[in-house]
């Protein structure tokens, strides 16, 4: 179970980069301009773990897994490395970016060659990991457990190490049973488990009685599924459509490990388990993973993944502002980011949360980051939502930076140069960056050359204003949202960068029905959402952002705003929790491109959908969702205490129109986070299935205090596969935590 694993055999032999990583390298770890310390970095023999320690003898070491790393950036591509750019050349610098909200690791190698060696080597390891099959992933997990348990690193495991391992794995097993499994696996009778024996032990431990029960129900002889058995299962249980015969052949070809069974066109239990643990066997329908929606409708017909206070990494009073916030949001498919601009020193506009103690970053650095990362994960348009607090001079500088850095990506005129009658589509705007900001006069005036050439004009200002009462700062911080009616001077250069997203003050729905233009965008705080929105939002864009009272950068539940058809529902991407779980769940479909088409009854103005009375709409078809929660697999340990074992329960939540909001829980299972079994059935009636998101939450039951979070997964009801399915759980950060999963049975039927 070391480096000669089949996965890496070819890769390592003859790969100089990986060979030199195995030997190890001294590099500088950089935290700031003043914190630059040498560390010895080395790839472990498992080719999955990076180990590093201080040069000083006796210091403790640190490790991280290759699977924790999301990307490698070359050169000065982080704020920390930019700050020391004058000291270390770009070709010696690189940044490891981790999944979730974990901080980056900024490194400087001794030479450009060594930097390249690590950059190429890490990329190779990540690529290998991404190309792993289900069987290889399982072998890797087994190998990881073996390493954790083999305390004295002798490549073998005694019974005491096995007992400690069971605790680590969340298994509460009596000593007699554990010893029986150990003896059965110890084929050599040496009192030690070696590689293959440990694999056998692990397989006995992870035997899936729940899946075996299903397998035997459909197997003619109890040993295998013939092609016909598998077809029956796919048709009757999984409710698969299309060419079932072809699908059965493909699944056997893909997941059956036995060549003998393949020749017989049969699937063994191992193959069946592999299929159920794969993407095809997961709850999320792989058909909806890529871009599958019509992308040629007006922008206002889509929900748009949107970030609030994008520059913040923490809370909005004292938090750290960082260009990293933009890179992370855009890398998660976010398509609307917020830029809070203020006059800075030396004529350079800055970005930060005004009137607070958050740190400041340069506007031009933000624009550079947007330019570099806007279209890496999605080619559809990005909207820069500008909160402009700058004077005219620095507004001109902003316009210069936007034009110089973004070039042709910045949309400066309507697509055909003529006055349009509606918003263009995401398809029309591919690769374009749009500015949402105030504008002098109307779009029609700009096109017809009616805007006077004077360099400035006055517009009314209605931005968020954060006011802090200094006297009570340590006891109480007051954040008010004050509609400012004062006038602000606007530079024509910046105004000219605004085309389809002109920021306006919202008066009333009645006023907007008569006077508003399709390219005008109003912003609301979370508290103002009302049913009148649905009609308004079928014609133009609306941005909703968290209340200024949320000084901790917490999030509101975005579902209520989506129910009203609001497109730009801006969340604090830096804050994990229910709000971001729902956002990730909604936007995981359609290629994670940041745009999701609204249901047809929200796009057609005459439909007048009311989320408070969903039964009144045309085409009202309520459904019943039945979820049988069968079992859990290898749930992560949440309590660090050595002897603590999880008491898991599963809560299923429906987020949708008010009538559909519901939560139900299974009972809790005592002392078993490894393979708890429930067989509990939960039922929900859903009146507007098109808007419903389903959230699965696993918690560690606590009798006397709040339950501890274990894992979660959110998906749109419309993206669910029926039948026996695995749910691959995510952490609070939205990152995967393999091999933790739930096994469920799903049925969606029409309400009788």
C-alpha cells in the first residue's frame, strides 16, 4: 500500500519531478513581508501526503494530503507573494490553494527549476487523483487508514493498533468481535496484519448488509445479477428510462471488476456495490451536471450566483480584505461580485468596507484578479456590482483601469450598437464583463449621442452607509442602512462603462411598472422581499443583499428571494452554513456555470405566480417525496476526544415556497458513525417542485446541548434520481469528505 500502488506505478518511474519531491526540498514558507521561514518539504512514500517541518531538529512536523489541494498558482499570484515580489523573482514562487476556506500556502523555492519541479509534480499528482476509478479510490482510503493505524511504521498492524484504528474510524465494537475479525484476517497467523490481510480486515469491517439485501432480492441465484436481473432492477427500482438493455451493458462494463462475470454479461456483488457508489448511482442525476438549459433567454430569466462584500475574508467590521475573495468566488462559479470603491492615497482608488476597520486593497488589483479568473470555470458573463464612493478624479482612474486591464472583455456598448428592447442572454454575453453602477442619463440617450460631453453630472445617491458609533464600539456596533438623498457627482468615463445594468433607486412596484426600463437594476436588503417581485423580476434584474445588521457576515436564507424571482441574491461566500449550502446546491446543476433558468411560470409576466398561493397557478402539479434513510457509511468524527463516537441522526429539509418549507428527522443511532442503519421513512408534500431544494443534514445527537454538525448535501428536487442512491456528503465548507455517505431510497409520485 505504498508508492508501488497500481495508480502511481507508471507515473513515478521515470518522472523526475516526483522523484525529486520524494527526496525532499528546502523552501521558504511565506506568511507576510516579514514572516519568511525555511521549511523542509517532502512527498511521502504513499504519494498522497506532503510532509514538512522546520529545519531545527526536534520541531514537530505538519502534513497535508494532495487531495486537499484545489490548484497550484505559478508566480506572484497571491497578495502575500505580490508583497515580496521585489525580493523573490516570480519563477521561484508558487501558491498551493486548498479546497474550502482554508488559507493558501505560499512558497518560494531555492531555484526556478525546483519551483517547476514541485509545480509540475503536484499537478501530476492531482491529475492522477482526479482520474482514479472507484476501485482505486477505495484502495486509497484503505491505504490511508492503514497509515493512520500503523503507529510504529513497520508496515504491519498488531491488535492494539487495530483497536485504536476502530476508534479513529468511529466504530464502537466490542473487543471479542474485533478480535474475531482480526484472527479471521490474519491468514499467516503471525498476530500481525500485513497489506493484503489488512485489506481483507477492512472489507469484513465494511460489509454492506443493506446493499446485499437489495442485491439478493433481484439476483436469480443469490450470487450474481444476470443481464436480465440488472435490467429489472434498473427499470423497477431505479426508474431508469431509455434503452435499459444498453444501460445494463454499460454499467457492467464500467463497474464489474471480474472479467469472468463480464464474459457472462453478469454483475457480481462487488460490481453492484461499485455502481451504487459511483456518479451513476448517486442521488444527483448526471444528466443535469453539464450545461443543459436554454442559455439564450434574457438575463432576467435566470438565477445568478452572486457574492456580497466579495473582498472580505471574514466579518465586515474588522475582517481582512483580500483579492483572494474574488478569486475564490469566481472559482466557485460566482457570476456577480461586489466592489466597494473609495478614494485612496496617491490617486489610486481602494476597495474595503467603508467606515469600518477592515483592511484595504487596490481597485486595480481587484480588476486584475477578475480579468484573470472571470472565465476559468464558466464562460458566461460576470457582473461587477460597483458601490461607488469615489470622487470624480478617482472615478476616472477606475474607468482607466477597467478599460486598460479588461480590454475587449468589458462591455462598453449594446451588442449591435442599437437601442435594444430587452436584456441580452448569457449566450449573447459569453466572455463579457458587465458593470452594474450608476449612469448619467438613459441607455437610449447614450446610444443616440444625447448625453452631453461634460465630464461629470449629478445623480442621486442611495448606497448602503455603514455608521459606527465610536463611543460604544466595544459594547455595541450599529450598522444602519440609510437611504441617502444627497447628490453624487459622476464621471462620464465611468458612466460610459455601464450598459445593461444601471443602478437605480427603487420607489415602488407601481412606479416601476409604469416607468422602469429593462436595463435598470434596483438593490434591496433582505427584509424588503414581497410577492410583487415576481412580476417585476420577469422584466428586469433585482439584487438582494444581506442586512447591514449582519456585522458577522452571516447569511440569510436565499430561498425566499428565489421564490420571488430575484436573480442576484448576494451572499457572503466567505461564510459557511445553510445559506451557502443552498446556493451551492442550486448552482451545482447546469455545469456549475453560475446561471440557472427560472421556471417558466416566473418568466412570463402574465402568469402572475404568487409564492404564497402556489396552488392557484396554471399547471399546478404537487408531488409527494418519500425518502427512506437506510444507512450511513464512515461518517467523519466530529468530537476530537479519543473515546467519543458519533450518535448520528439524519434530517431532511425542504426549502421552497412557504407551503413547502418542512423538516423531518430520523431517530439517532447510539455510538456508530461507521455504519449506522436506520430504515426510517420520511414523507413530504411539495406544491412547487420546480423551486424546491432538498437538504440532507447529518448531526451528532447531543442530549443536553446543540447537536454537532457532521455533514450535508443539497440538490434541487428536479435533479434527483429515484431508487436506491448514495448521497456523498460534504463538509460545512461544501468540500467533499470521502468516503462519507448516506444510502437512501427515493420515490417521487404525483399527489393523489
